């Protein structure tokens, strides 16, 4: 079966499962969708027993809800409690799951040269992104933004004593919005494998990872067009593999006819807007999510050095003129569905 343009236009997510290409095994594809992490989540598994598969997906879905509560930056929950303690200058005991995420996020922040910086929760809040609804109206006072950026909250300000965490910088507020989805996807695939489902796909608002294959054929997914509807490209993946996309088109602050995207450059405190989407292919979604956010911040030129420094191999960048840059490995995998303004292949090695 071939994919026509209408099929792609139907796709609403940043990256998504494309229509069936046909598979031969007795297993059927069991799909469920849920709304969690403020986004649409899809889980697909190949299974012989549909009912048992639905129960496994319900298990994973329940975990997503718990993670959403525990890893939320400002609502009541484990991370919210840590942030309130940090704001009050107190040390706080952090549970093991969140603690290991903080360590991993700190590592990624370091590798990104601080462009991925989950300690800028206050800046994210100042721009109005600590709300389930998209913010509207004039941007925050430039002097206040500059002042907060100059206070330079960073992950290196955190002090870890076993499971007790405190901060040397009173401006540190942790926002794991650029990392948590990757972690959640990896854990979901681990759990599905543990329950006997080794051929699965998890799509968390366009951040996507697969295990196994789709009945002897690779999973075929689409990367959303950041400047239009539908897909920009499709690619085939199998085994344990993640395709994570960060885009400025998802969440933004609308002020008149201007849009201020939700990804903030920690150096200025201003939204990053010259890279409109960054897609990272990696074995682990958790190792692609923060880096994809960092590449959006880095911009259409500096992303190359930042990607190299983070040890990435397969990347695709779209800038605000619709120009695509991608690594040779990525170029070998993607098929463009829409015609980019230009395509440039960039070596990272
Ligand atoms: P993502 O969709 O993975 O790119 O993550 C974007 C989310 O991460 C935003 O909604 C913020 O909550 C948070 N964020 C924004 N800018 C940054 C940044 N420079 N580093 C880390 N997290 C950020
Ligand atoms: Mg991210």
C-alpha cells in the first residue's frame, strides 16, 4: 500500500504512526490513545490476545498519569515539592525515580553547554508556560527577564547529598518538560517488553519510540511539518529506537500577530525561534529529548557543534525559512513528503 498526501494531512502529531503497510503474522495491532502530559499519547502493540494487550496498555497508561503528577514542575507532586523547597532555600529529600532523572538531566545540560537547562523553570513560568492553556498577551518585562537570565540558574547549582537536594542559587526552579517525555517513553517500552510485548510503539505528543517491528516490517513514522499541517518526512525504524522532535510550533505565547515559542534560550531568557524543529534519532528517547530542545536553542548554525558535543549521530533541523539540514545517517533514512525550501547534508563525525 502506498501513502498518499491525504494520509499525511490527517496526521496531527509531531511524529506519528503512519497508516498500515500490511504485516503477515497472526498478531494484530492493538492501539489505544490517551490524553496525558498535556498531550495526546498513543500506544500500539502487536499482540495475539487483544484483551491482554489492552490491559498491558492500561498499565502503562496508569504509570504515565503517576509520572505526570510526580514530574510536573508546578502542580502538587514530587517535583513541585522540590521546587517549593528550593524556592524556600531548604534541602529536600527526593525519591529515587526523580533523583535519577535530575542526575541524567544534569548530565545532558552539561553536554549541551547549558542550552538544555532544566533549572530555568522561573523563566519558563515568567513567559507564562506554567499553565495548561497557551498564554496570550504582551511578553514579560524585558528587564525582569534579563535579570533572571543574568542570575544564571543552572543544574550545577544543585547540591546532591545522597537523596537530599538543595541549591546554591535561589533562582533555580526545575522544569523537566524537555526531558520527562523521553524518560516516560523508554520506561513504557521497558514495561511493555516485561509484560511480553516486544513489538510496540509509544507516541507521546510526537516524541516517539519503538521496539521490535510491525510483523516483519519496520515501523513507519512521520515527522510533522513544523510550518504546515501534515508530515514533512517519513522514516522507517525497528528494534529499540526513538525519534524525538522539539518544535517551536507546539506551544507559544500569542501577542498580537507575534508568537513567542515555549523553548527559552537560557543565555538571554528570550524564546528561541530560528530553529523551528529539531529531530533526534537515538536508541534511548531520554537521550534524545533534552538534546533536541538544546538544538532548537542552538540555532541554525551552532547546532552542529552542539550536536557533536552531545555525541549525537542522527539529527534533522528545520529553520524558520523551511530549510532542512540533516546528518548523512538521517538523510539515508528519511523520505520527504513535503518539499523543503532546501536540503543540506551535514557531517557530525
Ligand atoms: P521540548 O518540547 O522537549 O523541547 O521541551 C520544551 C519544554 O521544556 C518547555 O515547555 C519548557 O517547559 C522547558 N524548556 C524550555 N526551554 C528550555 C531549555 N532551554 N532547557 C530545558 N528546558 C526548557
Ligand atoms: Mg526535549
